C-alpha cells in the first residue's frame, strides 16, 4: 500500500516539475539566448519492505536531471556565419558613410560648374561679372574639396571609434566568459543552474564571434575557450586583453596579450577594412585636388591678365584639405597669352584653362572616383546579402534544434497535466483501498 502511495506521489511531483519546465520553455520562446529544456526521469526502486526483496520492486519515479538541447556543430556554424556577416556589415557601413561624404560635398558638380563659368567667359573675356562668376565658382570648388576631405576624416574617425568600442567590448565579454567558466565548474551537472550558465556561455561566445570571428572549444565540464588567429583570448578562468593600434599607413593592427593577431572575420576586421578603404579614398581625393590645382595653375601662370601682368596661380595648397582660392579678384584671371598687351581680348590662354579641365581631366577623374566607390559598395552589398542568407539558414537550423517549439510545448502541457491527474487518481485509489481495508470487520 505504501508503495502505491509513493508511486502516485512521486509521479505527481515529477509531472509538476515537467509542467514547470514546460512553462519555462514557453515563457522563453522568443529568447534567442535560451535553449530548450527537457526533464530526464529515473525509476525509484524499493530497497526494503515487508515481503519485498531489496531492489526488486519499483516505487515510483524521480527527476534525474535537466537536459538542455545543444548542438556543437550548429552552434559553431552559427557563430562562424554571424562573424562573416558582421565583418561585411561593418565594412559596408564605412564605405557607405564615405560615399555619402563625397556625394553630399558636390565635388563633381562643382568641377562642372567651374568649367561652365570658363566657357561663358569666352563670350566676353574682359567682362567683370563673368570674371567674378569664375572666381566664385573657383572658390566653391576649393571649398567642396575641403568639405569632402573633412567628411572623409569624420567617416574614418567614426570607424576608428567603433573599433575602439568593439575592442573594449571584446575585453569585457572575455572577462565575463572567464567568470562564467568559474560558475560552470562549481555548478551541479544536470541542474537548471547549469543550463542557465550554458545559455550565458553561448550568448557570450556568439557576441564575441560577431566582433572577432574567434573560434570556440569546450572541455569536459562545458567550460569554453576562445582563440583569435591562434592566440588564446579566454581559457578556463583566464582572459587576455585585445588591443588595436593604427600603423603609419592607416592600417589597423590587432594584438592579443601583447602578440600580434590576424582576425579572419567579425566587425573589428570589417571596421579596419573600412578604415583602409577610406584612407585610400582620401589619397585619391588629394590626388584629384592636386591634379586640378596643377592643371589650372600651370595654365594660369603661362598667360597674361587684362592689366598686362603675368598670371598668378589660381589655387594654393597641396591637397584637398588645404586647397584654397589664391586669386583675390576676377581681374587676375589670365585669359590672354603670354606677352599680350593690356586689355587684350585674345582668349588663347582662356582656352588653355578650359583644356586643362577638358576630356581626361579632373571631371572625369572625379566621376571615376565616385563610380569606383559605388561599384565597390554594390559588390560588397551583394556579398553581405549572400552572407546574411547563409547566416540566417544556419540560425534557422540551430533554432530548430535548440529553440522552443510552441506546438510541441502545448502538447507537453496537456500530456503532463494528464499525468498529474492520473497520479492524483492513483493516490486517491490507494486511499480508498486503505479505507476499505480499515472498514472490514
């Protein structure tokens, strides 16, 4: 009789524990850091009793352990693909920022407007209003290059700040993973507390992989280690610091524990690639500014101004950042050829100024710069979209393996509720039998 009561009691307690765990699964159905739990049950055998041989009779069921759904292969694949997407996103973000900086400056339009002003001056080479217009468009052209250069500096600075913030976050996550490993070593296997620690561990590894593309491994206790380019970032209860520095050529170098390290993916690598691309764009912009200044200054100094003086340089500076209009009045524009008399309407040198900006000149170079940048962004967008699809597929596969299926959990709720009710009836039946026995006689 006592066995029947124990069986009913243990079954009811197990069913209640299963109901609680099912409710926990349902409550975390939308939590990406949560892996589905199930209960493993074990039989309880009677060890002694009247008329019972030790170990020969079953006395109910007990909760053995909490099982957490896991798949090392799918976890690794999800981390790897998320690191690839994060790298592509970071690089694309930096390039898009740079493209906006150059396009919003209106550099190509300023070059075209300046060419148009010189063309209008042909009709009246001594006209004060037309000369003033050329001077104003030249000033706007110089300001446009300056604005574009400053905007690229901002884009590069933004990418650098993101890298610095990413490095700081990696170090914080690494320290937290080391603390989590301590908790895992101390926790009792098969408990809810261990499952929570494993959830936290996997979330930390995912975030670190998105930043660095690091590779994870596990010991027999479930403690995680992570390496970057062969260097240890976290191992057991120890974590090491990542650092970033900018080389003289603008490239970002990463180190781990004082040793140089090469990243294979992650947003830190994407940010460094964006910085490198922005630095290359800055060089191209400086080359274009120098080309404009050299062409116009050469043509200008080979001509004669309306007052008969030798033409002075049109622009000053060495690159886009310090480019400035050098002429102070429209009367200094040298439209006549060298040696021309004062007041000459000869436009030979004006034509030379126009030729300096003609086919194959700065306008075409500006167009090629913008076209090359747009093409690079389009190509990287395609790559990012493809990587996103691959990452989404990996995440779906992981979710189907470790995520919560609400339909399945709803079925479990019904099943465990019926089991609880059934064990309640077992207890009630045992009580009725006991009462009947007492009533005999």
